[in-house]
C-alpha cells in the first residue's frame, strides 16, 4: 500500500484533567474510504476537530500530504487540500443553491468578498459552479432557497461546497444523520460517486452505510482506537462486538 495521505500519530487531547483523545494512531491512504465508528462520546468529532484544525492537540502529530498540520488553522489546512463537513448542515439558508456553491467556488480564488455583479461575468466561476451542481444532482434546484430544501438536499449542497476547493481528503461527519432510509441510500451513492479519486474519512452511525461504503474501518472507544480493519474483519471481531457493535451484526 502507498504512503498514507493522512497520518495521526500518538495524538492526545485533554480538557483540563479529562483526556478525550488518548494516544490515537490512524492512517488514511490515497483513494481510500475509511470509516470511523464508535459509541456516542467516544471522541469521534473531537478527533475530526483536531485533524481539521478547529482545536489544537495536547500532544502528538497530524501529518497531511507531507505537511505537519497539528495546530494549524482550518483555513491553512483547507488550502493544503483537506476539506470537512460538519454534523450540523453548514450552508447559507437564505441564499439560493447556486449562490451557496458559487460562494464556495470563489474562495480558492480569493474572490469571496468581491461584488457578485462582477463575479457573474467570470466564466470560470460560473462553469465550476454549474459542474458542481450537476455532480451532486442539484441542477434542477439551482434557484431554490437553500434553507427551504429537504434535509438530504441540503446535505448534498454542503457536499458540493466541500468539493469546491478540489480537496485531496474529505472528512464527513455523520452525513446521514436525521435522514430517512431512502434519503440515506441516495446520499450514500452520491458520496461514492463524488469521492472517486479522493480519500474520504467518514464518521457515521448507520452500520449498513459504514459496511457498504468503507474500504477500512477504525473503531474508537473512550478516545482510543481499539481496532482497524476491513469491513469483514471489523464485523467478525469479538472485541469490537463486545465494545460497540453488538451481536446483531454477526
């Protein structure tokens, strides 16, 4: 296997005397879909915060594409090619779908503060916005107000905005949370499609999605990775069943 695009080594995070992340080691490889699972309170979102720069680590290393990024700002990490979506949908609810994606497309060019009437004339911005609309299957919703769309459509919009910086690595934090079964199936297929050629790390509680979408799975319990392996290896791990999955997945 090639060298990892993302490496987490001996990572720790404490809030006062409480240790949330305890000596985590984790690797994500190019073109890999890697799921991070575990019970509520295991530290999954905290680990994503550490990787994406939202909070600094107490100790340890986070290396992305040959760069040490532990403690760097989210903006600096994003410029290197790592993008993240959050548990709570992070869009501009009063803008149209097209305007939301266009704003995200403008950022890599440093144009997010430009007057939009001038941006309307910029063919590269318009073409890239249209491409992302089509990629996430929202072309028919381009003029819809983002906050008035179905939740699954809002998540698709957020994925498009995440892709606007053309990242090498995408972190998705519970993208199926709150969705119906049909919406979950739709979004899982969309994620498969839009992450081709990229590396994906995914936090998700829907085990059907995790086992169908992932190349590898890591299990985080009480801030520690207790197992990493293929879906079959994790499914059949006695330690993982006892700690998290339960016998129903056997």
